[in-house]
C-alpha cells in the first residue's frame, strides 16, 4: 500500500480546523489572500514497512506580526493536539511533536509577516 500524501492530508485537515487558506505552494498574489498557512514536507524517514516519519515545515503568513503569531499557535494546537490519534480515509496519525517551535521568520515582502515551525509526524496508511 502506498504511503499517504502527508501534505494533502494536512492541507485538508488544517483548512477545516483553522478556517483559513492552507496550501503547499505560495501564489504570486500572497499579500492579497492573507492569512495563509503553508505546509511542506521537508524530509523524514520510514521503517520500510508501514510507518512514515515525516518532517513538516508550517509557515504562517499574515498582515501583522500579532496575527501571524496567533495563527501559528493555532496551527500548533491543531497539529500537536488535534492530529494525534486522528484517522482519515488515507492515513492514521500517531505521535506528533514539535521539532522547532513557531518563531519569527523574515520574508522579502515588507507587507507580510511570517512565523514558522517544524513538526515531526508519525503516520501509517489507513
């Protein structure tokens, strides 16, 4: 059975929980659709059998630093508390932990504020 696409699973789940646009690729018009959460798999490993250990970067974009910080904390809770034990049609999520807590990350557009964090998710196919 193929591994679940963690990015697809997270986009679906976080969109419904956070009520904002969640995506993997940033559009050129980013500053016109704020707030936005970007999820990207940045690596990880697997046991070669059934368990996937995914490392995920979550970047949050908002018009203000306070807005970005709040949304980053909401995303943290949705992941670390809300994903543990969750089963979807494609995946079952086990342990979810913070590798690097949400913090300010500079961004080249001065009209945006970005906070980012890295998480480790243990997942297997449903």
